[in-house]
C-alpha cells in the first residue's frame, strides 16, 4: 500500500547563467510537467538564482548503489596521471 | 477636475486592487494545500503588494499632500477604498481562490498591455513591469483551471461553483466612469470597453479546454468606484489596519 499522499517527486536543476552547468537545486512535488516547472520556479528561483530550469521526474534518475562504491570509484584513486597537473608543460607553450 | 487629480484617483484604484488582492493571497501563507503551492500563491501576493507600493507611492505624489504610501494603505476608511469588488472576495476553497485569480489575471494581462501605451511615463513603466508578473499569474491560474476542471467529479463541481459564484463581480472590471474617460481622452488611461470581448474569449477558450461551462449572464455587482463594497472589505481592513489604528506611527 502506498501511504504517500504527496504528488510525484521531481528533481530540479538550475543554470545560474548562460554557459554554466545545470546544478541540482533540490526536489519538488507536482502532478505534471507544467506544474513541475512552475513549482521549481517558485521554490528555487525566487532570489534571482537562475536563468534556466530543468525538471526531471525523480523516478528516471538512475543512481549508483553505495555498495558498489569500491568497485566504481576506488580504481581511479591511484591514477594521478589522469590529472592535467601531472604533466610538466614544455617551455614556450602558451595560452594553457 | 485636473489631469493630476484624475491621475491620483486612477493610481489609487489600481493601487487598491493590488493591495487588497495581495492581502487576500497573503492570508494563504502556510495554509495552501501543499508547500510548493504555498510558495506560488505567496509569490503572487508579493508581486501584488510590490505593485501596490509603487502605485500608492505615485498616488501620494500626485495628491501632493505629503502623505506616504503607507498612510494611504493603512489610514483610509472603507468608503475611501476603490478596489474592484472581486479582489476582496474571500479565498473560499481552492477553486474560489483559483477562479478569482483567473478572472483577474486575464483582465490585468489585457489591461496592462493597454496601459503600457499611456502617455504618463510612470503608469507606462509600471504596466511594463506588471505585464511580466501577470503573465505568470495568468499561466498559474489557467493551468490549475484546466487541471481541476478536467479532473475528478469533485474538482470539476467545485470549479463550476466558483466560476458561477464570482461571475457577478466581473462586469465591474470593464466599467468606465468620468475619471477614466477624462484620462482616456488625455491618452493616459486604458480603454476598457474593447477589452471585454477579448477577456470573454480568453476565459471561454480556457473553460472549453477545462470542460467547464461559462456562467450564464446575471446581474453584475458594482460600486467600488464609489467606495461601496461588499461586507468582505471591512473584515480585511480591520485586520490589515489594526496595528496602525492601535499604535499610530509605530515603527520597528
């Protein structure tokens, strides 16, 4: 039995200005796309935080399982050569 | 009547519309059906109170009696308020709140687009700002009307009751009196007469989509332009003005 009397859950992503990445702002409840967009606007952009909004039904977010963290994330820990700072730039290279 | 005197009354009327509807919506703070809607309604309320402040400040300036917007908002008796009767109607159930918003925001969208052409620079600038806000108020009310009209039997019934209950207050929105005709001839006020069929079309289209019925024409209530109000305004004012009446010039 579903005891949740709230509407469907949606995740809200806000872009602060053009060219910037969309950042997760939080979640809202809504019954449809229009309501989700309006509720996101009213809940998360009241203080001029954004210039663009994405809303996504939470059920479509695929999340990694914390039990898999060792498998997924530990192998990258010792691969420092994947950071650009590992490399010494040759003298004379400009604009990097 | 001078243009300045007429403009003062005109600013006061628009300011009172925004003030009283804004106060009505503010009553829903923490009482809306769910938190996101609580924010939506109080956001709309704040838009309106902001508009009231701008218009009443301008009214005070036009009046030239060194009053402030606050004095106009909090120190007048009921018969000196000129807000449309529909703005003071109680929130009722959610259907009544939404239909009141629908009728008013559809009207204001048309109205401010006309007022933007005003020769009075302040009215024109205020109208340009209001259009952006009202466009959202209208979308909000429209979407709820369609959602609840074309919803369950219960939501549909409640929406139809609200439509019928508030219909008699919509005729007043399009009334032109001597003040407005004078200002219209001066290129300052908006002509409301041509807005009525446009408004009826907007409402009709939405109610079609919402599978609701346009109410039958009935006797239209009137009086706000003369300061004659329904019993609801007195209740609002007694709450809104309490502090200023009990402790004049109180500051914090």
